[in-house]
C-alpha cells in the first residue's frame, strides 16, 4: 500500500541497529566529522609495493581525510609517507601521480627534500634567512606508514593510533594465505561518482544485490552452497565472506580461468575493511577497492587489479582477461554496481533527500544475503561518531 | 580507396551507435580482433581493458540484453586523421580521433564520456574493405559508471 507523507517518514519498526537515517549520506557536517573522527584516525590502504618498486620511486595519494600525501621508497628501501606539500609556501610538492626522483624539489622556490623527508636545500638561504631558519625545522610532515599483507602500504594520519595489525584485528586472515606470492598491480582506475562513500562500501558489504548482476545469478546463485556462505565479523567494523565455487562456465565466454595459487578453481573470498576498503580475491585476480570521499555525495573509488609478479606474459594476459570480464570498465559487474550506487546518489543527493531511512534488516543466520555486514559497519560507525547511525541528530528514541 | 577506408571507420561508429552489432561484425574480417587500451601514469603501466576476437565480441554483444546497463545513448564522433596503405595496397593502417558523448534519456543532456584514438587495420580485397584489427587507445580513464558497450 502506498504511504502518505507521515507514513513515509515514520521511523522503521526495526531495532535501530537495522536501519540508518539517510541523512548520514548527505549531511555536510556529518561528512566533515567523519573525516576527522574516522578517516584521520584509521589505517587507510594507500598503494601497493609494485607501484614504488625501486629506491626513490614515489606515489601520490589523496587521503580520505582530505590531505594530499606522497609515499616515497627511500635509499634504505623503507617506504615513508609525507604530506605532499612544501613547508615553505604550501605548494604541492609532487605533481605527477608516480615517478622516481632522488630529490623532491618544489618548483615554486626550489626548496629540496630527500627521500627521508629531510629538507636538504633552501635556495639563497643565507641571503634571505641568514641564521634564522634551520633546515631541521622545515622537514616534511611524516605520516605513519606500515606494510601489510600482500605488500600493500597503509597510512595513518594519527601519530597515536594502534599498529596496523591490531586495527585489522585478524580480518584479513581468510585471504592472507593466498597473498604470500609477490603481487603486482596491472589495473588501476579512479572512478568519480555522485554518491556517498558509504553507499559504495555498503554495496561491497552485502550480497543481496546479486539480483542486479545477471553474471552472479548465472555463475553463483544457482550453484550449490552459494546461499550457505557465512559472514564473519571482526572488531573495528571489518567483515569477511568465505569461499564458494563460482561456475564461470555457466556464462558464455567465462570458462577456462587461470586460477590462483592455493585457491580452489572458481574460489572467491571477500573482506570488507572499515571504513571503505575491500579485498576481493576471485578465482584468478585480486581486486582492491579504496573509497576516497570527496564530498557527502561524491566519492572517488580507486580500483586495483593484481596478479602475480612472476606471471609470464601469457599468464598475465589471461589474468587481465578474467579481470576485465567482471571488473573492468567494460566488465559485467562493475558497471551494474556503479549504476545501482549512482541511482542511490540521485535519490540521496542532499538534505532534501527523497528517502528518510535505509534498511539493512535482513537476518539469515549471517549467511550471504544476511545484511549483517552493513549492520556491523554501522555499529562501528556509530561508536566512532558517538551517536547511532539510525538517529544521528538525537531526534527519536527508536526501539 | 581512401574514401572507402574512411567510410568503413565512420560506418563502424554509426553501427555501434545504433547498437546494430551484427552489422558491425559484418564489417570485420573473420580474424578480427578488438582491444581497448589505456596507459595509467599512476602505476606507470599500459593496461588492456578489453581484448576479444570476433567470437568474443559476438558473445559480448549477445549478452548485452541480459545485463542491467545504462540506457543513455553513446554517440561516437570520429575524424580519420591518417590512412597509410602498405605497398601493394592490400592493407591500410588508419588513425582516427574519437570522442564519445553520452546523452541522458531524461532531458537529453549530452556530455563528453571519453576521448581517445582508434588504431585500425583495414584489409582491401578485390576493392572491398574490411576491418581486421581495432585498437582503441583511451586518454580518458575515469569512465564514471563505465559501459557495457565498447567504443
């Protein structure tokens, strides 16, 4: 039965852990608060070691909290991260997204910095600063950096956060056994869409949207065991989904996949990491998503596809083909996921949002179409933000 | 013959615009191969985003109606820059500038979707031209929601 205005805005008759106030996707103040309370204090995946393989290689990263960073592999092989800004006059230090340089030179006034963040040169220093400015006081702002499973580099803007492994709380355990071989990024794409970052992560955190994917319906949902897979939740808002066998041969042009060391044919593991990263190992390719929120209704999704560094050209070509069939820009699933999420972005565009509540109330013993993954995310979100996602403005008591 | 080659390229765009995929494949040789490539400065690496032979393209096209896709029409604007015939004239390399525009159904607003170039190989047999190889090299890498329909 259609509902009138009062009914439409009536609080859902669910526990308040089972729905959210839609304004958490649109409110500017909440967005800023998320950047400060969540992103600035959380380990965020910045890049993979293959993106800065040699000493002096660098890689820029737009941090979800808003800061522009640059990661640099030092002459001691250690990867460090810094704010990508010259301490002199605030110019962007490194402009290219990746490259190699023994010295990072600000083009504005030619101040120079080494791969360890030390200021090594101030042009015409004696003439202008005399003895009033020491190089040691104008080094780069260092950001905590750790290498994690699979060779990924993580950064944390907070100097007092727990170590990366404590933060991950074992959530990558299901996938780590398959990340022992050196990996290499072969696909990288930044996609800017009009939607809140949480909506993208929500989609990665629930399989109920299988229905939007013809591919999943054919290769997954009709296969034995598909609905029996279980979500496992971990501290700090992370969740994983166990493997099943995907029948790619059920989709024309989808057979003969190359596989992944140790993974059963057609195997599939997925780990969602709070607040916006996903590890997705599916038969022959590891896909990594990193959501970079730009505004309440705008997110850049960094998409990486990885294979094995030891791949022969022929093996790599097969892996790339497998990746593209599902997750490439012209692939079957990616376009469908983006269509669904941008559809949400149209409805949940600003404070005049068409919807007041979004539900995640499915309970199926934590199996694949249970929405426990999203509930677990919003429990952590509520803890970090100091208020429930279902009542972010303390307007109602809920159940 | 240059005119015939140019018209082949333009016709291929018109047929893809019109979603007349069987007619597009009829323009191609049996050993036709289609590839979409892009270079990622972020990983300092060339990427392949799509790579199919004629049978693979046929399967891709036939699966399109089964998928949830953006219904916004894509319009290809192509300008053939160079046509270089091999000695003997049996084969030509063609470089074409390509822009792809997307027009939303509600209101009909058009926007630029992608920029790149087509690198085609055209074979000439008994005065007839056919597309043997197409490499789409995209400058645009942020394709937003993406597309199920190749360029």
